[in-house]
C-alpha cells in the first residue's frame, strides 16, 4: 500500500481508562488500558502505532501520552524506531488532547493530512481499516473536509457512539446526526436507517481541523500555540502552565457537534472493530475473536 510520506498520524494514548480498572489493576497499581494487551503480546498502544505505520511513513507518527503514565510509556518508547511523543501534563479532555499534537504537526507540515487513531481499539482485519484510511485521505484532500470512519455495524450495540449519514450513493456521505449511546430500541432504529459505529478514526487536512478549532475555541488555540512557541528549554514548563486552568473539553461534543456541514463519513466494511471501553466489550472481544486474554504485557509487569 502506498504511504503518504508528507502526512502524519496521531496516536491518542493519554486516556485514563477508568472503566477498565477492575481488569487492569495488579497489586494495587492500575496499568492504563492502552498499555495492556490482548493475547499477551504487544500492547494496544503498540498495535495502534503499527496501525499508523500502515498508512503513513514510520517517522511521521506522533503519540500523545500523559505525564502520569510515564512509567508505562517510557518502556514503549525505548525501542528503536519508537514514535515521536508529546506529553500532556494532565488530562483536559479529548479536544485538548488532539489539539496539542495537531499544533505540533502544523509547525512542520501545515499542509499535511493527519490521521487520528485511538489506542484502545481492536481490529481483526487491519487491511480493511488501512484501505479505508487511504480512501478517506483521498476524500479529505479532494473535498477539504473532516472525514470520519464509520464502521458497518454487525449488531445494534446501544453503548457505542453512532453516526447517521444522509441518504445517498457512494461510500462517503454527509453527516446527518451524531447519536451517543442510544437506548436499545433507538440503536436498532439507527442501524436500520444505515447508521454506522463512530470509530473516532478521523482523517483531515491539518488546516481544516485547525480552522474549526480557531472558530470554536480561539483562546485555547492561542494559548497552546504560544506555549509550543516557547524556547525548547522552557516549552515543557510553558505547556504545564497553560494546562493548569484549562477546562475539560470534549472533541465530539464541543468541537464536531454543530459542525456537521464540514464533516463527511466514510463507510468502512465490517472488519472486527471494537472499542475496548468497558469490561463487557473486552469480554465480547475475547469471546468473538477467540483472543486468549486481556492482561498486562510482560514488559510492564515490573511496574504493576
């Protein structure tokens, strides 16, 4: 598959994963879920980095991680060829977690496309998802839009986020509505109407997403941009000062909702995708995909 040498991927790996703590706590130490593994192999974080390298150049992967997870991500970043990383001083929500690495990329490749990849997903058929990302990048460049990947559902799962596209032809549609965690009856109705699971995998030209941030959260953009412009020796402290009083801001609710006219959704064929956000989803993945376990990788056991 041809990779976009000028484009970048952001691996989102700063979340706390609080709902999985019963599964990821060992001897009183909670391992963030992105640093756990399915089947005892590499971590979900490492899976997401490999996913990113399927669609962009190896050195164009930027991971956003959390300072309080340093003991876990440092082990992942010691390996030769580890991705670039930017460290959040604290968790201030997904909108801030995306903007910080987005601004860093804009400083070196403002005209690039960027792929947002969460680090808590399982994908049975990675090739299907990789092809969809490449198609989404073509569509994003052509239309100047933010393209969301909507996974074809194999069940009316009520606790997922859903995207309802407008009726039309072709794999890419305008977005009619976002529906977050509908009740079972509504989920079945949305699926019948052609609704898709919101994977939170997003492909967008950097300027398009930055423009949306600048319109909806100009002060946030201004403050984080100024911190990143600080001299290298002072940058970490400058970012920490900004984070001290930032409000928690959600990417879907506070940025994308209300901007549906700028969004497109690309239908992804069923590929065994799941968001490992709850113990029930982890259990279903273990059962449905015949995965042996969800556990702390051997490389992290010295910490846990």
